[in-house]
C-alpha cells in the first residue's frame, strides 16, 4: 500500500487570482505531514486538490505514483476529515462509519465487524447504535476519524479537524491522532493554522504563505533554522530587529543595529548575506535573559510596559530604550523568586542573548503575522534602528 | 400572540388587530364552512317544502357518490391523477431545486427563479389557455414537431389525460420547487462532499444524504401540489377532454347546473376529507410532523 503523494508543478488559479503558485512537493508513504499557514494561504486549496474536489489549473497530483488526473473524488484512495466533521446527522454511529463500505457493496456482517474494530481503535466501544447528534464534540471527532479510516484510505486528509474542540480536548486528541497514525501507518496530511498542532504531531511541516510554500522541514529545523522571515515570524514567537550586515564569519553574522549598537546572530536560510545589506535579526523571547550592563555580547535595554505572569514563566512586554521598538521577553527558571517580585512597569532592564540562538535573515519585508488569527498584525516597523535609509 | 402584539402596537391597536382577525376567521372562513356542512346534510327541496316534514338531516347526499358508478370512478380517478401530477411535479422540480440550491451561482439562481416566477404574474386561466393553444391539434407544438420530421401527422395532445397533466405540472411547479429548494439549501455542502469522498456516486449521494435531509420540504411540496391538483378546476375544464373529467367539475355541475347545492356540498366535503386523509398519509410515510412542514 503506497501512500506517497507527489505534487508536480501544481498551479491553482481562480479567475485572475492565483491561489497556489507553482508547487512541487513529495510526501512519503506513512508520513505525518502538515501544511501550516494563516487563513487564506492556500493550504485548504492544496488539500482539495489532493482529495479531488478541485482540479489544478496546471500540474499533476500523484498518489502512490499513479497520476490522479481524471480520477474523481469518489474513486481516489484518499479520505477526508472535514473541519466541521460533516457527520451524517440522520444516521447512527454505525451507519456513519459503515457508509463508505456500504457504497463499496461490503456485506452487512463484514461492515459491522469493521466498524466495531474501528470503534475500539478510537475508544468508543458500545456507541455504535447511538445517533451522532447525541455525542459530545470529542466523540464526534472520533467517529469522523473512524468513518474516514473505514474505507482504508492510503492517504488521510485532515482539514483543521481539531479547531472546534476546547483546549484540553484538543491537546488530548493530538496525542491520539499521532498514535492512530502510527498504528495504521497511513499517510496523514494535516492542515492547520495552529503551529502547536503542526510542530507537535508532524514528521514534516510545510509552512505556507500567500499560495507559496515557504519552507518544508521537520519541526525542529523549522524552529531553529527558519528559511524565510515569514517562517521565523510565524513559527514560534520572535522579536524582529531591523539591522544591517557588517560582516559574516562562517555562520556568525555581525550586525549594525543602528541605535541599538552592534548586534550578532546566526545566518539561517539559503540566501547569502552580503556586507552592508539590510537584514532582520530574530530573537525569540525565551532566548533573552537579564544581564549586567557591563556583560559582553549583544545587549538590549528595555523598559517594562507590562508583566504577564503565566505560571511556569513570566512574559515581559518591553520597549527598547534606544529605538522604541517592542521587545517581548520570556523569563523562566533563570528568574529567581526575589527578582520576580521586583518586576514592575517602568523598570529598565538590560537583556542579553547568545548570538547562536538568534537568526539573521535578509530583509524580505515579510509582515508579522498573528499566530492565532493568522492576520497581519504589524507591517514593517517604521523606525527600525536606522536600517531604513 | 396577543402579548407580543400589545408590546409592539399598544393595547387598543392590538385588540383591534386580534378582533379583526377573529371576525375574518369566524365570518369568512368558519361560518360558511359550517353552513356548507349543514347544506350537505339536508335534502334538496323546493322553497315551499323547506321547514316541512321532508326537511330533516340525512346522509343521503353522501351516499349518492357511492351509488353512482360514474361519479365514483371520476372521484377515484381524480385521486389517482392528482397523485400522478404530484409525482410528475416532484420529478421535474427536484433536479431544478437541486440546481438552484447547490449548483448555480447566486446570479444564475436569481435569474432562474425570476424566470420561473414571471409567468405567474399572469392569471391562471390565461396561462392555461396558452397551453391550450400550444397543445392544440393545429397548434405550434405539432407544427414544430412536424417541421422537424419527428411526427407525420399532428397528435391529439388534448384528448385523454396528457394535456391536463402538462397543464397541472406547469401550474403548480412553484409550490413544489420552493419548499424542496429551501430544504436542499439548508443542507451543509460538506455533507455532500463527505459522501462523495467516501465513494458514493451521484444517485447514492442523493438517495442517502440529500433526499433524507430534504424530506420535510418534499412532503410539503407534495401535499400542496396534491391539494391544488385535486381541487383544481380551470386546468381540467380547459385542457381536459370528456374522458378526463375532474371531480371538481362534478361538484361545479351540482352547484351551478344541477342547482343542487346540498348534493354539491356533500361532494365537496368528501373531496376535503380525502385531501386531509392523503395529507396525513404522506406525513406518515415521510415521517414528518406538522411542525416540520411549517419550517
């Protein structure tokens, strides 16, 4: 059972609007692969192209090396789990799960065997005769998974299936989805705008923006080695500091931060940085820590504007004294109890970071995107440390 | 209801509205019906005999139908033909409703609905006459068919049931299309997509997903079409032949040609009882309640 999926130069246009720019991609059989991106980035369109609901304007989709052109939805070896689940409300749990088998002419006894087995897999034994409308959100979710698995798809397509659940249940279902994927060995293609889901479950993630795949990598690499400014800003949280390259020495880049003084970071992505070029330094809040003003290495002085106590850590919203830019700092275990009590709005602190943890990328002008809503929350910072001339 | 009206319009106006509504229902609807029941239970007498010894309550008028072979045949033929009209109308309307609700763009749907409605701005009699012209022995339909070489000599569309069927399907199509359209429209597109995705073809998707969902709408459409068809007068009168007489024509004859209102009223009530029976049956078969139909 070859569940590999290959997109070969796929383009999707709706009238004048190009929803998917030319995209080629190979997803391995049995892989848990996620498309991560803000709403409107084209990820659902890609999913619909794989499932057959949309026919690409150009290019070809292969599943298990078979071209899918001309193969209608109901003949593809894929099954979809819809965002709203789309369970059949007038049918029982059994009838829902067995629908795909009924269509294939499987006899009643065999059907019941399969649905009992799948109900056990999703931990819903005994719920078969219930109407789906009687189930809770999490149970419906499980029925949707069982219904899709019943047709023994080679590829399971999941369109933000957890977005309707509450936080606790969502986290629980993540673990379960991953376990089901491992048990069944089916290729999972998962669509989400929630980076937590994508990073947590996936073998590999494709980050998408405006119809283009920005980077395809395993979650750790995405986090550590973002290829573009969009990925750096979208995956995890990042502070964005505009700067200019002074020189590069291997991976290490020295930067002129304008009013912020000399900064340093690690080159990421494939684009070469040339001396004097405008660049963006991304420093994650968790990589910043308070240091003595005399300490060596890059330093940023910020004035605290808000203190958010989150239990395991404290999130500080500060404004850089030198440039007026925002800087978010996450203080965790390194923060002593006495320090935590003295943090107050208006206080000035100096933060340092290890240049190996900060990433330098060419300034591609990519906007900062809100990770929850997927909306652009901040354009290019206007006065960015003298980097704009 | 009164409380809501009072909250909206104030006490006196609310009272006036409710009173007018009550008068309307009692004087214009209920009393005439009761009077008709009364008529139907009395023999048809000369004015001089009214109030005399012969003027007593009797079921004789109702018994007439069962003693008259021709009338009884026409009665059951009317039921059967109305069922046929209903099924034909459903067969024509379902694909149309599906197209309007799920396939057409909003613009196409609006245009299509407009085209459906425009003919209904014209009086039913005139619309029916236009079919009379179209279907006539030397009418345009026969001319076109002959010109195309499909037939050698004109067909008598208007003899037998054909003309009546066509005319009625056309006359009542909107009463079927709109309830079915409303029902299908409320179906989540993902339900259809999910069925397709799980391997169902077009027929099975409709049979298992769309039709069960649209059932209340289909039942509403069928009930309305059947009632209108069974109670129709103009279409069978204009497009029918002597062989396709409708029961309503018999009722009409009793009233206005026979001058026997008592007999006519009894026949009218039998038709009413029949329609209510049919409605209940349909609702039972489709397992829908009165509440579903109101939706």
